[in-house]
């Protein structure tokens, strides 16, 4: 998950067209797993941090793409849960979840 998050963050930061090109298939194939990792924040906070990083970069790169819109409510719910876990016991998770929620609110 860390490698996936790092690649997505770098591609987004550099405004690479690759993330936008791969984004729809990533949303379809990988996002369900990412959301499961975010929802599992109580079991593995570090994995949830990386999953939030990935979701944040993907959301910012794709915006309102049709592949990501149907998952917005599910993603927002998962990130909200992770944020609560982060506020209780993992500051980095709380921060990443906040940033992820802001990205989701923009679409």
C-alpha cells in the first residue's frame, strides 16, 4: 500500500498524465481494496494512513470522473471512520483522513 500511495502522490504532485490515464482503471480495480484498508483503521492504522494517501491523490487527480463518483459516499464514510480512529490514537491518520475528506468534498 505504501508503494501504491507513494507512486500516486508523486504522479499527482508532478501533474503527470499517467495518473489521469490509469485513474479510472485504478478506481475500478484497486479502490475497493483501498477502501477496505481505510475501514480497517482500528486493526492497522499505518495501512489506513497509506490507503488515505492513495485515495487523496487519486481523488485530486480524477476529480469528478464517473469511475470515482459512485464510490464517493462509501469513501467518505470509510475516511470518517478512519479519522475518528486517528483522533483517538494516531495523529498521522487523523491528518491524512482530514486531507482526504477535503478532496472528497471537492468532487
